[in-house]
C-alpha cells in the first residue's frame, strides 16, 4: 500500500527552477531515470525525468521546457516508471517529435509492445560480426568505404556542407542486395531548423521513400532537453523492428553535435565540473551508449546499422565530439570543403575516410571478386595524384614526367567521374567497380600493382574498348 502511495503522491515542494531543470524537495521512494508528470500553474501537463536523487531532493529535467513553471503552484507526481515508447510496425511512414508523439496529423500509434527507451545492453558474446554489404548507391561509400550490416559508420561534416542532401540520398537509396529481407530506415533529427525539416520531409514524400522511413524530429526551437531523448526513441524503435520483427534497419542520426550541446547545457545547469571545451566528462560514455546500440545478435535475423552525422565545429576533426566518436565507431566518412568549393557532390574525401569493417563485407559472393583490389588501387593512385597536384603548384607542370602527368590526369578524372554524382543517381556496386576500372585504364598497366594480374586481364577495359568488362 505504501508503494502505491509513493507513486501517486503529488508534491508541491518545487524548491528551484534553473534552465531545463527543476529541484523537488521532500521526496521519498524516487529512483534515477524515473518519469515525472508535471502540472503547470495553468493546468497543462508536461513530462520530466529524474536526473539525480540525493537524500530527499530530486533533480528533474523537464522535456517541454520550464517556462511558466514556478515554485508555488507547480505540482509534481513521480510515476515509478522509466521512459517507455509504444511500438508497432505502423510507425513506418510516420513522423514523430523528439519524444515520440505523432506530428504528422495521423492517429496515435496503437502499440503492440512498450519498451524502455534506454534499451538493454547487447551481450558481447551474442554479437555477430558485421559482414553483409549495404548498397547506398554512392560510389565513394560503396566502392571505397563500404558500409556493412550492423556497422556504425559516422559522417564527419562541416557547417554549410551538403550532409543533409547526402543523408536524404542514403535514406532513399540504401538497400541490402543479397536477399529479399525487409529494409527500414529510422531517421532521428536533433536540433534541425524548420527549413531542414521541410527539406527532409519533401525528399521522403516526393520520392515515395517515406513508407519505409520512421522519422523522429526535434527542431531547433524545441526544448534542447528533448534532444537527449530523440536518439533513444529512434534506437528503441530500431531495436524493435530489427530484433522483434526481423527487419534490417538503417538508423541515421543528425546532428550529433546538437545532441552534445544539449548534454553540455544540462551539465552546466547542474553546475558540474566541465571537461574538454566545457563538455561533461561523461560525454564519451553517453555517446557510447548511443553508438553501441548498433549491431547483430546471434540467432536473430534482423540488424541495426548506424550512420550518425556530426558537424565538426570549425572543421576541426580533433574537436571532442568527432574525436570521441572516432574512438567508438568503426571508421568515418569525411566531407571536404575543398571538393565542395569546386562544385563536386557528394564532397567525400576518400583519403581520410575509412570503413574498418569493409573487408568483411566485400569480395566474391558479396560484392565482386575484384572489389578489394580496385579499391586499394584507386586509393593509392588518387593519393599520389593529390601529392603531385601539390608539387605542381610549386615546380609547374612542365617539370613533371610523363608518368606523373598520367597520375595528375587520373586524380582529376577520379574527382570528376567517380566522386561526383547527381543527387538522385543510384549506382549499383557493379557500375561503381566498372567505373573504377575505366579510370584505372588511364594509368600504365605496369602501375596497377595492387590488383591481381588475372583480375586486370578480366576487368580492365582494353584499348579501343568502349565499354567496361562485364562480370
């Protein structure tokens, strides 16, 4: 009976309201992460979550913001439950706000199950190694930094670069080509502008991709505190679709930088000792709690693949957010301001980009037998061409050998034909690899030292040939 009394007791002992936080005194039986119902002085309801409990004082973060709350007539009730989201396959094709409420004008979801948004840790022993190729239709990713099922592969961008266009294109085009299993996309947006929100919605609706996408959208003018919940809502939905319904789910989260700024805001309101650049010392652990919810579980057919997007402040890859992200994730796709200035889309710089799990998802039976060799050779040739381009700026083109000029020609063609794509261009992996061979034919055959001779004989376009070799 006492337990019921604790969970139904209403408190009017709000001691302080500070930023997104509210301190409630005289509480009993309250637990960390517990959900709180808050009645404002005007009678409207808000939701909060317990951040900290010390003796009889509870610190509550208020999701809808603390405006209009006061210490006299605000009423608080602790529910005794953690944050949960009602889940159903009907969520595909729907748009929700950052805390899981429908904002598309459609009806409320009738849930098949309710799950804790904090998830449960994936047993490391039950994890399967990511190994199946996901085709995004973008050559710089599929050919050079391959995404595999169950991987977490972030996109590092800069302010003003077209990461939103790239995210929308990946959401539209991503597919598992090796089987007919169901594929879904969960799109979690944190702190984006109304203009960006309209862009994504128009992209998904006009292309018909929305029917397999579930969107969680926290806008820039929504309370920053809601941003903390948005990735948890998105990933809990992904876990349900993947591990309960057997679907392969791609989760795109943008922008992780806005999420970390919300973390810093809460940390500052709690008067915590700041870490690097003012971010809380637990930011690494917090980000790991998001990223590590990707993967595959042995014995279950579904999978969760993550592509978080983050804007690097001042294009600084050593900034705490990209730096910590790089420690946790399995590589990164880096967008280049220099390529963007030349009008190349998508401006993916393949040299600092990396997919650590690429080797497990490519090759004969997955993509094509020549994939690894072609990728290595393209990377080496482009790196040399870039070095020669820098040298040319100093000594002039006339000082270069005929061999050097071929590598310069290759670097220009690689950027113009391989990296450059239209925003609606969906290249198959075969088209990407054939294009790679076509570009390698610019170089003398003796320079192709990273590809096996039998593959050169099979795939390299012969002089005078108008078409690349078919498998």
